[in-house]
C-alpha cells in the first residue's frame, strides 16, 4: 500500500508554463520533504516543511504543507528545461526510527524547450 | 557540496558472488543511516535502517542474511549483497538524516550477470 500518492505521475510541458505537483496521504506526517532526482543519481533535497500550512519558496519553486500535515504541493513557475527530473515527496514520522521517510510514487517532469 | 558519498558508483558482478557498497557521511556524524533500493522508473523503497553500535532494522520482506549491514563507525555504513542473483540488480541508495533534512548519497548501480 502506497501511503503517499503523487499526481500526476508523468507531466510533459513547454518551457515557460506553470505546473503543480500534488502529494496526498491519509496519514499525518511530522515533516514533508521534496526531492528531485536525475537518472543515475541520488535524490537531491529541495525543501523540508514541518508546520501545517507552511509555505516555502525556492526561486521559482513554491512548496506548501497542508494544514493537517497530510498533503503537500509543489508549484513551479515558468518551468525551464533544467527543471526536468523525477520529483519525489517523502513524509517523515516522529515515531519509530529517526526521520525514516515514506516516499511518494514520484512525478516525472519533462520540460520541452 | 555533497554531504553523503557512496562507493562504488557502479559495479558488475557474477551470480553467486558478494558485493560490498559503502556509504559515508561527510563532515557529519550519523548514528542512523538508511538503505534504499530503486528499480527503473520507480520510487525508492526502504530496505533497512543502519544503527551505529547495534543491529540493523530490516523492513518486511528484506532478507537480513542476504543484505548484510554493518554500521562500522559514525561516518560509515556498509551494505553487502551476498550470493547475488540477477534479480538483485538495482540502484542502491543510502541516506543520512542531518538536522531537519535527510540527505541521499549518489547511489550505486549494481548489475548481476
């Protein structure tokens, strides 16, 4: 059972367009992390959000943690070909092993020039 | 700069042999490290939690006698795939929790022939 559902699974857009990726769960997480992964490489941490309703911005990327800490979104403004990659959300739990993450199913983004 | 390194980045071995993968935390001490595997076009699946000074904790369905984990020091964890089979071919990634974030190594591509 996938605890974190990401949508869409695949997204292909033209350079300059905006997009939003969603990460949803029925479970509450103590933190939510977003990563970007390129082929043959490990995931690179983009942001960590820990407070319900929290919004963080990283240049053209805006991340939001849902009020109930069950969902999150990633919005990219004016996408560029360099944004292409696999975007993964990951929920962290405060119980159990320290910062053990549950990963979403991933969103493969392709930005066409 | 990178905070987690892995070695080797790629390895090819024959069926029945064993392969050791190293994960190092650079500049940070880590009492806990995590090992994941990732199949093509799929998300990351947690295999085990490596604990410095104690036994690793394995996820359900992961054979502890096949995937040996040794957390040798506060900066090094090793994963040994014993008696490798072609179905063990995968991308193996380690991660280290640092502060509020969890940082991943660059991954090791294992191919068993």
